[in-house]
């Protein structure tokens, strides 16, 4: 059998998987729901059903300008906010700075009550001191003046009280920390040879007091024994503070003692001061005294201030309508348990409850007269300080005057 020569046929190769590309016109069956709100604004209303790819691309192209405008609007809003903040910062920088006072420029300081008490104690020790008794002053001042010409025990203070504590200004006008000008009122008496006293009256002394280590003063320097106070110099005898020249309490209309309000007041004071009667009946909110201090009380005058109609209604023998109020100043005369007659004044607030006048309590003070002026005050003893010695009014910040060591 003859052989057939030629090329052998190539066997078929392996088949390769070729994915089928989707036809753009082929319908896609996924559903697109209807949109609302901001989604509708940005992405369109939707068709609620199937859509084709070409339709989607067409709708995307239609929505592209809307998205661009939204992003541009948002960008402009951010730029406006940033520009506004920068403008406010510029205005804040351009605003002129307001000077704030510092503690170094203040000329006043809170008065130290400890300095006032120390000044009173020092004066009690100073007045009877003299030759040979200098050691009694060593605890009050570091350097005791020469007292060889002063007879010890010639003067004595039967009572002292500080009336003014003022900061001492420094060279720049600011208060010197821990340095005070203390004015003390003292009832002074001269001691006779037999020990009896001759009252010299009320006198005022100005004492410079320094402090360290206390709340009002600086830290104590090294080597100081202990924190506290010290008298810098001897006292100066000065004039007393001025008298506030007011006429007195505000004038009011007289309320008769025999009226219903006057009867309640008289019974209230008798129950309150003498324990005569039930206090809660006339003053439900009042607290009684621990023990009676008077044996008898008489009301001598009643004046009322406030609404004239209320005052007129209080003049009757029967109370007005419930809720009516009355502000009164009562002057009473009582005899205490020692048999001494005393004159007392009580500012009271009254109100009608259940058809009866009642007292709500003693008020802080009666109304003051509207017109008031200040008159200069004088001391009951001649002042031996220099004519330039300052008075001790509440606004005085002058430094202490030089003082003499003899009295």
C-alpha cells in the first residue's frame, strides 16, 4: 500500500474562555427606587423601576451641573466663614488696649482689725508708763523713747477702742504693705496721790503700727522673733473724727399711744422686756430674752413713716384691713432690775393679721432724715500735736505726725 506523504494535521489546541461583553443596549433588570429630599435634589427623582445603562449615563450627565453648583456654593460658604473670622481677628488687634489698674497703683487697702486692737493695747500700756517702767513697753515697740522726764502712773486709760485703721501711703502713693495709721479713742484719767482718779475726758491718739507675718502684712525679715505687730513711734494726741451732722431719724406722723397699734406696742414691749404677758400673742416670730431686764415699761412716743393712708388708718381704736403695714419708731422709758430708769428706742414693723395689729420684729434701723451735712468735730482735750497733724476721717491716708514723748 503506497504511503501518503505530507504534513500531519495539527491537533486542535485547548479552548480559552472569553467572557461575553454585555451589550450596552441590553436592559438591566435592577430596580432604582424613587428618591425624596436632598437625595432627589442631587441624584434626581429616580424612576422606581428598571432602567437601561444608556439612560443612566444620560441622567448622570444631566445631574453633573447641579452637583457642580452645589459644591461651588459650599465652597463659597466656607470662604465667607473664613473671611469673617479673619476680619474679626483684625478688628480685635486694631482695638485700642484698655489699661487695667494694677495692685501697685491702688492707694487703699483693707483695714486690718488686728492693727487696731494692737494700737488700743499699746495705748493702755503707754499712758501709765514713765521713768523706770520702760520695760513694760518693750513688748510693743523695738525702741522705747526716753521717758526720764515722765512720772510713771500719772495717767491711766479707763477705756480704749480703735476708731480708725488707715493704710499709710508710700512715696509713689500706693499703700505700704503692713503699715497702718491707727486712731484710738481713750477715756483718760489722772491719778492723784491718794489713788483717786480725775477724769480728763475722751481723747484720741494716733499710732503708727507696722506688721509682718500676718494676713495684712509682708513676710517677716530674717531674725525676727515672731510674726505680729509693732508700734513704730510714740502716740500722737490728735483731734477726733468729724461728727455726721444729721437731724436724726426721719420725721414721721405721731401715732397715739391709745390707738389699737399703740396698745399692741405697749403690750409687746412689756412682754419682751419685763416678761409681762405672752410675747407670741403680739409678735409670733420674736424670740424672748433669757430673763426679764425691766420691771416696768412705759411707751412715751410713737411716730410712723410710710403711706399716709396706712398711718391714718392706724390712728383708730380698731385695726384696718388684714395686710395693712406700719413702720414706727417707738420711744419707751423703763425701769431696769437695778431700779435705774432708761430711755430706749425701738424701730418696729407692724402688720395686721386676723384683725389684730402684730409686731413682725425689731428692724435694723429707722429711716434716716434725708438732709445731712458733715460738721467738723473737735476733741474734748487740747491736742498737743503739730498743726499739720491729720484728722482721722475714713478717707485720711496721710502719714503719722511726729509725736512727743512727754504727756
